[in-house]
C-alpha cells in the first residue's frame, strides 16, 4: 500500500488537508495510507493546533516547530527537517497545498530525493512576482509530478506555461500530469456548513444578526506592515461603519494585532478602537469563520481562501489587494478588487450593496478530494 506524506504549515493548509484525510480514511482506506508533517510555520495554538481536533484530522506524525522568521531562514529549516523525514522513512509521494513557504520547502526537499510531488491548487497565478506566494506556487508547479488545478482558469494558466504538453519526466520515467480536480475548499465548505450551524454560537456571542454585518480579515504583510496601506484600509472601514451604521466584525490576526497600534496614527487608532460599530475579536475557530462568512452581508479581505469561501456561501467580497489569483470571482461580478485604497474600498462597498450579485458554479462538484486521491493512486501504480 502506498504511503503519502501530507505537508502542512499554515491554518488554510490544515483545513484543506481535512478533505483529503476524509477521502483517504474513507473510500480509499484499503488502497493508500497517509502521514502528516506539520512544519510549525503557524505555531499559535489558535491558528493551528485546535483545528486538528475540530476538523477531524489525525494529529501530525511529525512537527518541525519551525516558527516564524525571514523567508530564507524559515524555508531552509523546513527543507532540512522535511529531508530528514523523507530519508528516515519511505514515502511514495508528498502532498502539498497552496503557496506557503511550507509548500516551497516540501517541493524542493521531495524533488531532490525523487519523491513524487502532488500539488493541490496548482496553476493559480496573480502575476505579481513581488508576492512571496507567487514565487512559491510557480516553483512548486515546476517541481510537481501531478498538478491539481481547481478551476478552468488555473488549467488555462498551466496551458499557457507549457505544462499540458510538457516533456518533463520523473522517477521511473513517469510523465507529468495536469488534472482539473475542482476545489477541496468547496468540498470542505459544503461538508462543514451544517456542522457549523449546529455547533457555532459565534453570531449570538458577538450579538450580530444574520445578513446585517460585514466580516473583515486583514493579514498580508504588504497591508499590515505598511502604515499608509493599513491606514487607508482602516479609514475606509471606519467610514463605512459610521456612515452606514454597519457593524464590522474583525477577527484580528496576530500580525495585525501587533502592528495596528504601531502603524496607525493615534487619532485614527483610537477612533477605530472606540467605534461601537467595529467588533475586534481574537482569531476564531473554523466553524465560527464559516458562520461569519455565510451570514455576513459582505466580506472585506486580503485572504485568497476567505475570498473563495465567501463565494461558496454567496457572500459578495471586497478584495483588499491589487490583484487576485481567483480572477473568476471578479469576472463573475461577485468580488471587486479595491486594493488598499480608501476611496476604492468605499466605492466597492457601495457597488456590491447596490446590485444583485450572482454566484455561478466555478469550483467543482464538492468531490475534488476523492478525485485527487484517485488520481494519485493511479499515478503510483
């Protein structure tokens, strides 16, 4: 029976891994086994540890406890630790998710040891090479034996880059494969939505009504680390909240919590904190974030994952970035790119609040994980 090493390191990857773990322990239990390696890229208990039990994922077999650090230092520690695991124990393939430093490290370590790399969320492109995530996803795609593209847009990106007619071969002469798999996050959202309704009390706890609040998440370093960009976002949120008397729920990422008082002037910071319409809370568990995404009137975010989840739950989204890898959401009119521009954010809110928004089926049929595991087992025959 082939054994896979699933590598995770950040909260979104833990959530994505839940879908494959369910498929492996269920339908595919007789034909494939899985072990999990946690790099420790996110080491805050609220940002990773609690998710394993909540999502029904087995506890990691390995934890590198890498923690934060500069990109080179953090990635080097991960490569070293992953390489040790791969050398000490036999694995038939490595499963990687998305575009973090954990993804990059796993791809480099596995490919150097001729262990097949299976990349979930392949083919995503923002075309902004200043984003560390863009570098990570491009390198991982180049090193992958099987690329699992979630959407037709991702397939089209890989076609343009020559992946679909690539002459690259891997161990034992196997050729690279490109598969349109659907999105594992859609699998998860559909799977966990009912459980969230039963288990989460976040709406009651925060005192917000369904369809009558905005959810906002801010975590990317180009927003949090820039006083100008962070001030523009906060100013826009404060204007919308005060002018529209609209409650905004802001689960505060550790990075944002640390930098908010440092990068805002005192007047803006104090006004934001004191506003009765701004509800700043600690990072929330997965079921709570599902409830908030599902029942918000709108989402403001710089997270790619939250953009998609908002779309899954048919919630319009203002994107606090200059571009997005999920261009389908923007093309469908369900999201507007506003960047960290105060006026554009306010205008995007007005546009989405003032029109009917449609959510076409773009992300598969909620069976992506089963399709991915079936393809992996076939590749490993």
